């Protein structure tokens, strides 16, 4: 579930269409629901700004900004959820009638999971593209092999130019 918060934090949101395309790509909602939710772009922009502030504070090992933390907790609290256990194991079920609050809350819950002390130390920002990611190794600085290669190639060319 933590991928959805990273996805929103890394997303370029210039329009409701961008939001709808992302929601469809993530498979968070059905097509009818994503059309409704995409009309609520300002709420997603506000949540994304808060998530980014909290991620940046986490990466810098600083204290969380109070206003961003309050916004995140407010969005999370708007949708109660029930933890149920059935034959497939535990599952959380949001108790809400509208798609927008449920989607925003799902993103907030995802961000909260990433900000836990056990996960917080693994949160990084890519040195090449600036995207947020969860590191699988303590020395990882890039979100993907492509970003790592791009950085190493640029460093190699800079050394060659400096020698010339």
C-alpha cells in the first residue's frame, strides 16, 4: 500500500486529467469513480504537498512540519476503517460512501506507513531525477538502475572534459 503515497508524491499533477490517468494506472478506482475523483484536484494537490514536506523532513532526519502532519492526520481520520479477518487473512475495509475521501485516506494511510520509524530510514530522494523511493540497501542513492547509469555516465563525461 505504501506505493500509492510514493506515486502521488512523485506525480506531476497539472490537471484533473493527469490525476485521472494516474488513478486509472494505479488501479485505485474504477473508471466512473476516477472521473468523479479527478474533479477534486485541489484536495490531491494539498495532500501531495503535505506528503512531500513530510518525506523531505524524514529524509533529512528532521522533525515533521506540524501543519503537514496535521493535514495528513486529518485526511486519514475522515475515513474510519475496520480490520477484518477471513479465510484469505486480514484485510482493512474503509467505511465510506464516496470515492474521493476513501482515495485520499488510502494515500494518507500509505504515507503514514512510510513514516513509521522502521520505514523512515529507508525513504530516499533520487539523486538523478528527484523522485522519492524506498531503498532496499543502505547505500542506494537512485530510484532505478537507469538513474544510476545516467549519473555515472554524466560523472564519467565530466571527468573526461576536466582532463581535456
